């Protein structure tokens, strides 16, 4: 199993601290003051999706990260998808870090805030949320739920959520 949190930016595993803005979670894995409890997805401007909490990441049916802190690419240009490798800086990912549209929805199950969230990487598509998650935008706006689709091609008009544009742009996750 590959823990994306411990690979380090050199291996391309994660690069949260190289984001266009620093995520606000505390270094001890606990949310910084003012942030909601539970699993968080912070959205720094021009940077990756910074996930903290109980996070599992699935690619092709395999768990590739089981961690409390991981940065997933949302600019579409990482050479190590689904993880951020810092490429957003080179490509000048232009994103305000706010919720432009879209939302998470409540699931049919009784997910508690301490339950893990599974992030399923759809083939050449978005990051599918399966479990409790709160998206925290750079302006403090939040979106909470247990199901949804987060953009990872960088072209959605409803970032950080998917609007289906990846199909038009021919996004390839590699
Ligand atoms: S968001 Fe960092 S490489 Fe895409």
C-alpha cells in the first residue's frame, strides 16, 4: 500500500506545502482553530485539494493511500496523479480557491463525522466522494456531505466540484 502522505514531494506523493496557498489544518492532524471537525478538503487558491482526517484514496479498485493528510491534484497536470507533484505552480493553475458552484449531497447511509472518507478516482474523470467530508474554501465557505464529485482536470466551471468538462477536454489521468 502506498501512503501518499509519507511519499514526500520528491517521490511525487504529495506536495501540500507547495500549494498555491497553504492549507489551514494543524500539523498534528487536528483542524486548525475555526475549522470544522472530521474529514476536510481544503482548497487553497491555485493549489491542490488538501485532505485531512481519515482519508482513503482508491485507483482502479486499489487503495493507494490510507492516511490522515494528502494532497490530490486538481489542476490536471500532475505527473503523479492522483497526487499533487507541484506542477500546478509550473502551469500557473488559475483558481481562486472558492466554491464556484456544485455541492456535496447527503448520502443515504448514516455516516458519522468520525468515519473515513473514500475518494474514488474515476477513470479519466473526477474524484468521487464516498463518506463524510467538508470542503473548506479559501474564503471560509464550506460544503458538507457524503457524496459528490470533485474536479481533477482543472477545467470545471464549478470548481472545486466537477461539471463534466473533463469529457470535453479529453482529460487523461494516466
Ligand atoms: S494541483 Fe498540484 S500538480 Fe495539480
